[in-house]
């Protein structure tokens, strides 16, 4: 009873100081942009500043570990992204437990990827891409932001489901991958809309399909991969998490404020522009999504043979 009373008192006075939101990637990327949008709204509603702190390194492991080791008082949050559910299989010795060391606050957003090809590749649809890949087994090269990245594994899932064998060319980040693809040194990529659309619109790349279950309102004329390969669906999720042990009353308050922020028209419009969809799921729903995503991405990691260490 004393513990419960102390927890309730702590929740009543929350937040007692600025809240840091750790982003386990470099500034300027999609997860950093999303974190800053949400942090700005939550600063106004919580009455304390929510400060974004970038802790990049090892595919998100460095920043995630910092968050896992932080005090479970609601004053440290983690804006996790796709790597969070990929890393449990990709790494053999993570310094934290992806599930046990965090409590979900909400699933913030989901974003599809875009299959983009160099204009010299004679394909204008997924059906034509699969046919060409089968005719030229192992000859088609796809670029990604690195081994075990979302784009890499999305392509490996396509390989598995379509019965093809495209060859992976990993880079150190999406920027050099896009540079080489535009130069014609590789033939295609599967990457976020925010990374690919500017080059598609300029004519330097051709977008042939999105990886979500339904078409993206950003590119409504571009079909889904699933229209050709039934059951194919790959989206990158963003999650707001807190260290395990954070009082439920604080988690509920954070969820309410984050969900409210995600309903704000300017947030909705900004996410839509980048091809993302705001979510705001409950902590329980978010936990289910994380568990499902770990299994789904883990299957792709094992099939690809990718290992980080």
C-alpha cells in the first residue's frame, strides 16, 4: 500500500522536470523529425519541456540502451523506429531486452516503403520486375541503407514470397545508396517515401509499388506490392516507449498526450506529406504490434543471413 501510495503521488506531480525523448539516430531523419513534432506538442500539454536528445550508433542500439538504463519515472522516453523490432534477431548480444526493458506508451505512426528502380531497368510494375528477376537470376542488384535495414529485409521478404533472387548491395546509410542507384551502379531499392519520392518526381527514379497493404494517398496511382504478390505487406513503425517499471498512471498520461498530439491537424498533414499515418494505439495494442513485428522481421533476418555481430 505504501508503494502504491508513493507511485500515485509521483504520478500526480508528473512531470516534475523537463522530459528527454531519446532518438537513437542522427538528426534530420524521419524518426528525428517525427520525434520533434510530437515533442513540441507534448511540451505545450505537459507544462514541461520535452527535449529531443539524439543518441545514434549501432543501428539504434546505443540510444536504446541509454533509455533502457534510465530511471523509470517518466522523465526519459524513447522514440524507437523499425530497427527496434529488427535488432533482437539481427544482434546476438543486445545489452538490453527489447521487450522486458521497456513499457510501450503508443505506436506513433506507420510508414510504407517504395519500390524504386533506375529508369534504365525495363520494368514498370512488380509483375515485370519479378519476371525479369526470374529470367536473370541473381543479376538484379538492389541497394539498401545497410545489412539488416528495413529496405534490405523488405527486399528479402519479396525474394521469399515471389520466389526470386535479387542480390543485396548494402551501403552505410540511405544517402550513399540513393546516390549510387541514381548513378546507375545498382538497379533498384526499397526505401521510405521521404527518401525516394523527390527522385521519383524528378524522373531520376521510377516508383513501381508501395509496400503497405493499401495504396498511399501520397502516390495514389502507384499500386501495392500485394496487388501482385498476395499477402505482402511491409511498413516501418515508430514507437514511443518508456523504461520498464514506469508507473502505469504516468504511462497512461503520456499515452493520452501523445495520442492527442497525433490528432492535431498540422501533425496529420505533415505525416501525410511524408507518406506516414498517425496511430496512437493503446499501450496494450502497441505491445502486440511489437511482438508481431519482432517475429515478422526476425523471419526475414534469418532468411537473409544478416548478422550485425
